[in-house]
C-alpha cells in the first residue's frame, strides 16, 4: 500500500553536493523543500572524527562510507556484443551514499573547465576540420552553455568552499603563479594556495625548467581558516593524508556538511528524510508533468510524495536510471543513434608516472586531497593538436594525496607484486617516491551509453542500470601523448628511476580510476540532441530537473565537481528568478 | 569511551547497516555517545579457519610477505589472525558484495563474478589448492611443500594457469588473498594485524597522525614522530 503525503513545492532526490546547493537556493526563495536521501545522516563529529578518521582499511577497502552494492549495483560491459554482468564489488569508481554523499569522501579538487571545453564540437571543428570531431565514431557536442555564463556560478562555489588557489587570469589579465590557460575569473580565489610539500615542489621546478607553466592545484582543502557567506566555518588543513575516500575530521575539506548544512538544516521550510529511496518519478496522464515521486523507506513502507517540482540530485548513474525507469525522454539507441537518455556516457582517462629517488625523502604521508603542483599546458585545446590524431588533453600533476600504505606503495618497473623482492622494494622506496597523475578528458562515442539491464534487478525489483563503455583510440592517443610529456618532466627531475603506468587495453571495472562518471542526461540547445536544456530542465517534462555530471555531453580533462556545482547554481538562479513565477519551459524547444 | 559505551554506540549508530527512516527539520541533529567507532578485533582466538586451513594460510601469506631482516613476515605481523577475524565478520559474509544471480564467468574486465562470499571463497579455494597440491606435488598439502614449489603454485594461481576444482576461479582467489594479506600487514593494529606497527615502521609510515603542518615546508627532513595507531602508541595502551 502506498501512502500519499502532504504536497511540497520541491522534492530533491538525493542529498549530496547538488541536492544541498539546490536545497539552499530553493529554501531561501521561500519554497517548501523536501530532500529524500537513501542513505543515513552523517556528520563530522559522529562519523569521521579525528580519533578514528585515519583508517585506511575501514574507509577505503571496506567501503564504509560508499554505496553498498549488496542491494543495488549496475551491470557493465565494454561493447554491444558482450553480455553485461553485475559490478559485484566497487572498484573503478567509488559511489557515494548518505548525506553529503561523494562530497564527503572526495579529494576537494576544484576546477573550472576551459571556455573551449564547452564548445567541444564547434571549436575543434573550426580549428581542425570536421573529421576531428567525427573520427573514431565520436559523438561530441557543444554544451549549450558558455564559460562566461557559468563564471559567476563558479565564483559562488569558490566562495562557498573558500577554495584555496592562485588566479592565473583575472578579468583577462594573466597573473604570475596561476594557471595562464584558465578562463577569465572575476575574482581571486577566496584563500591563498596550499603550501606545497617536497614532491609537488620538485615537480614544479622540473616542469618550469622545461618551459611549462606550473601552478598550485586549486583545492577545497583549505590553506587557512575561512568563514563562508552562509556563516559556516572551515579550518586550516593539517595535511593528515586521509582525504580522498575519507571524511575530514578537521572541518578543513569543503563538503555539504562543512559549507551548507549548518545553515540549511536550520531553515523551517526545509526537511530532510533519510533512508528513503526514490523508486520513480510519477507523471501525469499526458506525461508532460511530474506529479511527484514514489519512494520506499528502510522500514519497507512506500509513499507517494506529491511535488510541484522534482529535482534529480542523485549521482549521475541514479539520475539517468530514474529518467529511464520513469519514462522521461526517449532512450538512446546506439544502433540507430536515435534517442537521448543514456547517450554519451563518458569517464576520465587516467595514467601515471612514479618517480623514485635515493637522495630525497619525499615523506608521502604528508598529504592532502588536492595537494599538487600542476601543469595545464597539455589540457583541452591549450596546445596545437594539428596532426596528432586526437582531440582533448590532460593536466599533469605532481600529487601527494597521502601515503596510505595498503594503496600507495610504489615499486619500480619489474618488481613483482609479492614476495621478498616486493617487500624489500616497498621498504626501500616508500619514503622516497611519489606519483604524477595524468588526468585526461574522455570524449563521447557512439557505442558508449547507459540503459536498463534486461536481466539483473535490484532489491526493489527494478532493472539495474547497464553501462556499456570502453576507451576509444582518441583517448588512447591523447593519453599516450600527454603521458610522454609527463615522462619528460620525470626525467628532468633526475630520479634514480621512474615507472610509467600507461592507459592500455579495455576499461576494467576492477582497479580504482576515478569516480568521474559523466553523461547520459546530457545538456544541449535542442531536444533532439539532449535530455536537458542549459538550465538542466528536462525538455520533455518541464517540472523535472536533472542536476550533476550527467549533463556533460563529454568529459573534459578536469575533476568535475566545480562544473557540477556551477551548473547547479546556474539552474537554481533561473528557477528562483524565472521558473517559480511562471512554471514552464525555460528555453523554447 | 569504555567498552560498555562503545557497545552502546555500535548498537544505536545509524551507519551503513541500515537505520530506521528519520526526518530532520529545523536543526542539525546530534546524538550523544553515537560516534561511529571502528570495530576492533578483540581476543586472540581463531574463529574462522580450521587447523588445516590455518596451516595453509600461514604457509601462503609467508610466501607473499616472507621473513627477512628488513621487517616482519606476514605471520610475524599477525596477518593470519587478521584474516580470520575479517572472514568471520561482515567482510567474510560479503556485506559489500552483490552476490545475486545469474552467475556467469564474464571477461576479466568485468571483475569478480563468483557466487561465493569471501568466506565461502577462502573455504572452497583452500581445499581446492590443497587438492591441486596433492595431485601435482606427490600427495603433499600446500603447507608442506618446499618454498620453491609453493611459489610456483602461487604464481600459477596469480597467472590463472593453475585450474582449480570446486568452481573456484584461481586468479580471483589469488587477487583477494594478496589484497587481504597486504591489508592485514599494513592496516591499523586495531584490526589484529600489523603487530606492534612493525610493518609501518619497516617502510617509515608514522601511522594515524592528525597534523603534519610544521613539516610541510621542511623538505627532505626525517619526520621524527613516533609511530602511532588509533589506540595510541603501544606504550600508552599495551604496557
């Protein structure tokens, strides 16, 4: 039996970064807002206090804060001719759950995409010809929104987080010490960049010798105490080295808990319900309007929550699945290229280089989630791609996020994974090595997409999401090219030796890569090519909005959260200034 | 917090195992004594492995991380006890695995595809490896093989060239055993392995420190902090 509840103005499905951002904006506009979160409440003092936060086994390897796949996972395959099988254990990406979700256990790497990243198709076509954007069956698109439109919203997120960094481009003026390739910023970062430890410093010196443009990675691990516009206080990062995959016990990492919740939870017109999983969005008989959502709680009780507006603010994979399960938008068919929901699923193309020294104590345990010196010389279209045979790029970062010994012991080329040789190499190299990350874009491809699995079902009896994905030749060529550039930096550091970990073969669900899944609910300027308009409003059902990285038509060579947040603020601005006065399509189809 | 308090907290905490539905409005919730404290491995008794299985595990993990002057072997670091308690608990039951059907072999890129929970896999695989050893090494169980033969068999499991019976995928078992062995060797001593933090001392990891601020700019200097675990230094809690 389904119990019908009292209607609300807006229901949020999922309560991580985008849910908290949208919840605060809508509640401030006076709407009655209900957030439904499938996981538990989480706060710093209770769930990741400093007395027990530095626990590699429990958080990283036993997935204590991550989604438990026991009741619900997805199926995976590399190509259409393969049978998809369930991801039985987390690996390649570490999905979040609970209040704050991935915003609790992210690294705090806060990037803006390049202006040209928002025009992947038209920009590359104009500079390199039509073939550049259609080779390898690429299906790249423009976003339908520009960097200039998003800049104020990137700025809002920086101020919310207190982002630590150095501007490289202030209102068109290139600034020493920042990223000279970035789009123009209206304002300097709210707090100065983190002080760099030894490894990132060596990387920066070597990169500069080669004529590159190193700068400190912009971070949500704060360089100094900060009070944000909502009155939330963040502390100075202590470099404990337990950031990614962990919650911060020190209130030093920007998260929904440290930046928004103290303000939002106090508002009388905002309510959060935990342990409540939305099964589907309910539509009117003509399927042009959502009437609310049906959800089931951890007691097994089912409810219909009527709402004037439904905001999908879960992770990309759940948002796309809910669109498919609810019949919102036409599902994508990779054989015909017709349809849009599930189209252009993309990821991140990662490789690395490990450097080993005899004479330098790197002390990798002194780390932070976004502690890195970075070069952006080979990202996006910051370099001439003529004759290279690929589009896109990667940043290269000399990063020390920590020295957690189960995960992060680097051993030289040729050392086996176990036995005496491994043990002695681990003992010799742990303190004297670190890694460069080559963090690459992933273009969209005709055969990479999301749909509903025909076989496997979750605990509620719903079809699981099916992911069909592999890296294309475009990604392999890009990754090899930028990895070669990273090797040049490694050589310039004059280490005893280095080891190159290239991106080879097909995508595998097992080794951790990144939790940067994108696409499937892509944005654009018309309903034939996209699921949502520039304000993340679904073309087919105008009172349903789909937030998050699902909107990315392809993925750029940066961590996604900054852009995810900017898109959410951009949508919230339009909803609060235009939509709530006159509900309906915000862009003419 | 005393052990009674810790037990109470474990009982009421709304962590990952599923909590009652809650509604929050008007304030940030707070519950006294509800810290989500880690589940320590108490006692010294073995609860999962049979004596024969324990012999196998001790022999196998000591080839993965053998004794030498650089630092402890896996057995010296108490990895078998760690594995026993992990397999007797939620991890062994597959609490973070999806184990529903149908079950098909799949491609390597599709990852773990067996129906076994980790505890079931260890139980089946130890028997299957001992059966293989008996059939191929003159009737001996794995634990009584010469080191070179143990290594040969382990390498065969790692590469997938050794075919095991009882539905055990050799590569998947080896990957899990190696991963869990490194976990027991390098995780906080709270979980029963990494005895005396000797594996951390071997590599130079100072443990669960909270603040390295004053060392950020002291490039290349040795950090003199004593090794520390979540229970504190051995000198505080175990002397």
